[in-house]
C-alpha cells in the first residue's frame, strides 16, 4: 500500500503518452485539413509513429540498459515533451512527421521503463497488478483520450490537445523526480540475442497472429473519424460518443479475453475472437450508411478486437516463460509494425478504391490472422501429444 500511489502516478503519465499515440486517429480529418494534405496522407502519421516505436524502442532500451531507471524515465519524458513542442509549433506536414517520430521514441522508452519500475516498487507478489495498473492508464487513453481529443479538436484548435499533454508531462517530470527512487540499470540483452527467439518456428508463427490482427484493425481504425463522418453521416458530437463507446467496449473485451483464455482455453477464445472481429468489419461495411446499425457494431468490433490481445500475451508467455520479457517486447514491436503496415494499406485503399473499402479490406487482414493461429495451435497439439507419448513410453519402460 505504501508505494501504490507511485504506481498510480505512473499510470496517469501512461495515460498522457498513450493519448498522444491514439488521439491522432480520432482527429485525422482535422489534422489533414490544417496541414493541407489528404486524409490518406495524414494516415501515414500513424505509420511513421508505429515504425519508430517498433524499431527505435528496443534499440534505445538496449543502448541505455545500464542507465539509472529513474534518469532514463525522466529523459524519455523530456523527449516526449520535446515531441509535443514540435507538434504545436509545426508549420507543415514534414515537421509533423518529425514530431511523431520523437513522440514515438519517447513513449516507447517511457512505457518499457515505467512497467519495469512499477514491478520493482510493488509489494512482493503484487508485481502483476502493478504492471496491469500502468497498462490500464495507457489503455484509458483509447477510452477517454481519443473522444476527448475529438471534442477539443471540434471546438478549438487541435494543437491545444498536445499543448495540454506537454504541460501536464512537464509537471509529471517534477512529480516523478520526487516520487520515484533511483534504480540501477540492468544487464543489456543484445538485439541479436533478442531476435534469436524467432528461430523457434512455433513462436515466430504465433507472433505473426498479432501482426495480422492489428493490421486488419488499423486499416479501418486509422480512418475511423472520416469514415463515420463521410460514409455513415455522423455529426462531430456523434463521432465523439461513438469513440467513447468504442473505448469502453475495448476495455471490456480485453477483460473478457483474459477470462476466456482461462475459462474456454486459448485456441477457442483466440479463433472465436478473430472470426467475430473479421465478420463484424464486414457488417460495418455492409451497413456503413446507417447510424442505427454502425453505432452498436462499433462496440462489438472493439469488444472482439481487443479480446485477442491478452489471449495472445498469455499464449506467448506460456511458450517461453523463461524469456517472457523478450517475447513480450518483440510482440509489442510486431504489433507496432502491423499498425504501420495497416495504415499504409488503408491509405492506399482510400486513395485508389474508396473510403468505405477500408472495412472489408480490414476484415480480410484479420481473417488472414486465422491461418497462423490454426498452424501454431496444430503445432502445439502435436507437441503435447508427442510429450504425452514420450511420457507413456518412459512409464512402460520403467
């Protein structure tokens, strides 16, 4: 209980950095209009961010492994503030791209260190809860940050969002400086050693599930605001309500996904989630002109989409419990790469087909994720059967 308030502070800062990542999708049309580019081009801000996060974070973490954790956390937050300053002073699209790169690197390093520090200051046996609390702060950005950002962008200048985040982050630096104790760095794990985990076929196939799941999701989510305004015909107020409902449903889906992995098993929960995720995207496309249908479908989409995340994490940890940190770090990078590719594909679809097409193309992306899921579960089944047969043979010999 003594350090719980420190963990809540980390969760609040995680909300701030999470909002900087997610809010851009909610205000994409406003940003595109302001900087003078198409919606499809503005969507590549998500591509740049995700690529920078995926590639830059593990490299920076490896290079700064021996650095004091508090000092590294504060440095990452300072970099994050710099990214917000560049964002609010941007005069064109190229400058905004640079700002997204800075924000991604600051966010990525901060989140990795925040999770590590949360586990260290937590009470014995409460490390998992501490990490979950920090992650809830990050995920709340999707529930509260995105719709709030939409409201602010609709009523004022969208740059006010990043001004507010920057000011609050500056205050957070002084709070963390006083609240978080110093922690020694860790033994660095070379990038080559981290990547060696891909040599295990079952793990590499399992990691690709997350890639296709988030790819299909991002194809449509990147352009969700212009989709709801232009295709569905929602007002700004309705879009904000829809995004808020979407965020609530995503949190519920995440909780049910973790419960389902324990109650119904990983294969059934994951395959069911992917099937329903893909099917609902097709329904959103089919009924895209009806607010009455799209609004509840948004909630079902968020629910089943985000039910996959915790199942994937539990499955990966179970395959390599001795290297859980590395495998979850790689999974995060794979997810960010999937988001980058999804934003590119979505932009190409908007430019060359139609805005409405992102729905069914996203559904195909998610459905492709079923292939590696079925393959890896088949490999898992053969591995379990082989172990059981070996144990039976050994028992007979004995």
